[in-house]
C-alpha cells in the first residue's frame, strides 16, 4: 500500500521560491507551520520529512544506491502491521485489527518536569527559576497540545512521532540546508543503532569499511562480528587525510586484501573526533567529499559532537573569547557539515541528542536520501520499532513547545561556552603539570576528548637499549597512571585495524569530572609519567604557566 502523500505545496512566486533556496530562518518555521495542515494527533500516525521541509526547487535529486545495498537490504519489505496502522486516521473507522492497547490501562496520568528558562540554563538557575512543563494523558483530545501520553506511550511508526520528526526536520534544514531535493530524516534509538543498521544495509561479510586510523571503539566492535573489516586512514591534526584515502583506493588490489572488492563506504566523525578530538576544517571536508565523488563512495557522517564546537583556545592568561552574539553568528561559526555539501545524496548523517540533551534519552535521527531512509525504516520496523515514547514526549515538550528553535539554539550556544570552559581547564592543566619532554597535545576545537601523545622512544628502557614493544610500554604507562589515581583510555583501544601503530596516545575526557578533579587527575597523570620516564623535578625553575621544569634521569628513576 503506498504511503499517504505529503501536503500540497502552494504555488510559489519567484520571491517565495528564493526563500526556499536560502537557509530556513527561525521566522520561516513559524510562517511555514501556519500554511501547513494541522499535525495529526492520531495513534501511530504516518510521518515523512516531506511534510515539513522545503520542496527544493532547482536542487538536484539524489543518486540511486541500489548497487551497494546488501541482499538483506534489498529483501526488506514494509511491515504489514505498520502499513495497516496508516488507516487509523480514517474518520469513523473502528479498529479491531491492530494490537494497540488502550491508554485507559496506562498507569500514568501526567508527567511533570522542570527545565531551564532561556537564557538561564545553569543547574542552579534551573533549580531556582526553571519552568515546570506537564504532559497529560489526553491533552490532544482536550485541545491543550498536539502530543500527549495517550499518543506517545502507545505503539508508533518507525520514523518516530510526527510531532518530533517535524522539529528535527526543521532543525536539519535550519542548520545544514541539504543541497539536494529528496532528503529525509527518520528518528532512531541513537547513533550506535543507526550505525549498525547502516552496516547491514551496505556491507556484506568481507567488505572493507574505511575510517580514521584511530576510531570510535564501539563502532569497530560493531563492525567486527558482522565480518566487516576496517581500513584505517591516516590522520593529522585536522582529521583523516583525503590524499591517503585517495591513494589507497586508486591502488586497491583485491588480491592484496583477501579478494575483497574496493571499499565504497567511509565512516567518519568529522567534529571533535572520538578519540583524537580532531575537527576537520571546511577545506578538509570538501577534499574528502571530492575523493568520495571520484571513487563513488558513500559516507556515514557521525556527528554527536557537532554542537560541542568551541571558541578558540587562546591560552591560560588570555581573556575569554565572547560567545556568538546572535543565532546567525552561532550558525555561521559552525564548520559546515558534509551533509551541507552533499549534492549527490551520498551522505548519511547521524545526529543524536545524547551529547547535547542527555544520553539516556536514547533518541537521535539520520538524514539521508529518501531511498536510504526508506531502507533504514524497513529495518527499524522489525527491530527497534521506534524510539521511546517517553523520550519523544519529553523532547517535544522541551524543544518544540517550551523552547522552540530559538530557545534550542540559545541552549546550544550555552553548551558551546560550557565546553569551551571545560576544554580550557584541561589544556591549562596539561600546560602546568605534564612534562613537555615526553608529552604533547593539540587543544581540541570541539567534542569531549583531549588526545595526549607520549614519546615512548624516550622511555628509560629504550634509552638503555633494551627491546620493548609499544603495547608493553603503553600498559606500563597506563598502569602508572592508575597507580597514581587517574584513569585514561589507551590509544591502542581505538586502532581501526587492530595493529600497534607507531605512536603512543592516551585519550582523556573533560566532560564529566568537575574542574578541580580534572586538574587533579592531570597532575596525577603527569606525576605517573615522570616516575615512569625517570624525570626528576627542578623545583627552582617554574615557567610562565607554573610548570615545573624536569630533567631526564640517567638511571631510569625519579
């Protein structure tokens, strides 16, 4: 059964058409909603981003990707029950066909939460002057809201609720303005699930997945049991190197890779990359996209840290860089996404509320061409079903009804400044307490992670001519940190190809621990490095940041 059609778009004048080509404005959202049909408040209502986005006059349509879809992906058909549920909105229809329970047996009458009142977002301000928002069981029927417990707590569509899908579709257009016509969004239970769905949609056993040479270990652990091999692309401070990726692809030999065909799928975290903290510049992203076009690659753009981009790091004693002074200034300060450059429909972007609202919401969304979204939705219908109705209801009440797009951007600006402060704190601590003889780093521009390189070739055992392996020393240094009272993550845990590599790194995070604890942890890590590398302190010398100067010990002891 074909899905219901999206609402008809009014004939546009030349001026109206131009507004569709430009980035959607906050005022444009309100104007569009006023012209659109009312949002359905029925159970399990069918929803599509086509109902809420610009028609895309003058934009190209996405390429077709049938040639890289797996046999499993091609075989998926629409759920019979989900298809039938689209008829529930038929006037006068009495349903005896679906397995939806009555909300009369839901043991919840209302939910009430306290949330920040923009622009007063701190925990203390929220406690003192926050807003109480409430969702009742029958708010929609009583005309109080378009979303309530009766709707949210029942079964729904795999695309997510029409109410929240509308918000994320508008948000995606405001921020990214995809440059092709037939893009869509669909909600999911988080980017890890979305990534697993993507792998099963595109990759057969034995295929290679390209990714940064240091990559998110959970992604690597998701690919491995599916028989998908990871191919690490070399990196610098701006992320993966497109020239290296181009070289690998241009010189690919199936016989040199167990008969595997040339890779066609790239997984990348462009902003605040996990674990390295690297952020791809706009030029780097354009170069990556150009290589993707040259070799007909499909890109999985995983962006949980996109809105954790920070103000520039200026040093311990420099004044703070003021926040963006408007919503437009904030949006312009963001590095453009790969999605915003995607004229071919070759990017599946994964967004999440985990880092900007709360990870326990288990709610995110993807943006991709209609063809790919439809295949992912077919998978979700028989697996995750839909994101939690409780989470969707809370997010809708917060983001749509209470804050709106304007308030949400205010929140993201506040988050930008919070993470700037957290980042500055750990970098200053490293400048104060880590021995520069063996430790180096680049201040991250985004994300939650600070990546510290340790020059393991200066270890006393190496200097004494003893044969010792990188992993062996990495374990010793990591254990020295633990013994000093600080837990870091070994860089080897994130190696895409599972090999050793040539350099030694440790990942630290500045997101969760308090600022004083972060400083204390960095000091402990520095002390562990000094002990392990046989560095002795020269307390008489202190540099401009309060760093204690150290000298190499000749006997391997402090």
